[in-house]
C-alpha cells in the first residue's frame, strides 16, 4: 500500500534525525572515548502485517550513559541505581588507557592499573553517572514534531492509494 511507503519515509526521516543528533551530542561530550557507543547507534523499521514499527539500537551501556545512574551517595533522577554491587573494575582498564591515565611509581615507572581501575569503579559506585540525555533529548524534540508529519504523510499515502484505485 502506498500509505505504508510514506509512513516508512517519515519514520526513516525521524530516525535519521534522532541518530544524527545523538551522535552529534556524543561527539561534544566526554562519553565518546572509544567511539563504540557512537558507532553502535542505529535503527530498524519493520513491518508485520499492517503494523509498522521503529526500533533504535545501541550497545547496552548506552542507556546508562543517556539516563545516568544514581550512586550510593549522589542521586540523580534516573531509573537506574547502584545499590549493593559496584561496577567491575576491569571494565575501566581500556578506558584508562584511551584517556592516557597511567599510575606511576617511584622513579616515574608505570605501575599496574588494577588499583586505579578499582578506585574509579568505587568512585562511580558512590557518585553514580550523571545523565547526559544524548539520545533522550533529540528523541523528544523529534517526537514533538512527529505527529503532524506522520498524519500528513499517511493522508498523502491514502490519497495516492485512492487515486490509484480509482484509475484502475
């Protein structure tokens, strides 16, 4: 049906805008060290029968970077929180390397990062992760514009379908 094509086109525009703005927000933030989250952002439009759906994709930790996580001492307005389990210290190993953070001992020699990673994990456990809203803000902004565009696209599709059916 032609209406479905126009609906998909509008959903495609909506999704591209959200992804582009989210990537732009990540590029401006300090949360884009490895570019893994940036590169993982995507979307998929699927159709099952008469239902068309749009889904966004990102690595698992993206939702925590977007919405934030409350720590044990500092609280944020977020559905996620640390209660009794710290983030694993080894998760920060590659991050400390990319950031150029390396502990040095006497004489300026590099030491193992195990203690540093533990200190970072403990700090995040207590202070949490501040919400960046890198995805939520563009999604909300695009969603406010969406209904009028979708209604227009869907009505154009119906008009074209009626014209096609009349001409047959």
